[in-house]
């Protein structure tokens, strides 16, 4: 079972947070122990 992180908001702060988390948990992500998802409520079509 993997741990999941959900970041709400894909603006500047959300993007920075996801990048920091990705660097912090790089090894765990590679082993598929951690999953990071970023969600934005804006429709882009």
C-alpha cells in the first residue's frame, strides 16, 4: 500500500509545494511507496 498526497491548487504555491515534496520523497516515489497528485479546479480546454 502506498501513501498518497493530494495538493489542491495548481497555481504558483501548489506547483512549488509539489516540486518540494517530489524532491523530498524521490526515493519513495521511485519505489512506488508515495504518490503525489496535484488537483486544480480550473477547466482548461
